[in-house]
């Protein structure tokens, strides 16, 4: 059996890192901007739409 003395005592695990932090920040900012944009577009929609599938609407 192999002993791993000293290896696991100081192991803190893989960190986020600089590149991971930047990518995470960009994804969060993009998500916030997407939600804001979609909310503005939803507010501009009319309350009701015309039903163009009925034959009476074409006449």
C-alpha cells in the first residue's frame, strides 16, 4: 500500500482560476443584459393579438 503523507494535508482542491472567473463574470453580465432586454420587449407587446386563424378574420 502506498502512503500519501503530506499530499492530502495541504490539498485545497482546484480553484476557479483567473480564466474561469472572467468567463463566469461574462456569463453573468450577459444573462443580466438578456433578461433586461427581454423584459423591455415583453412590455412593448400588445395586450391581445388578433386571431388570424378563423375564416371570419380574412373577410
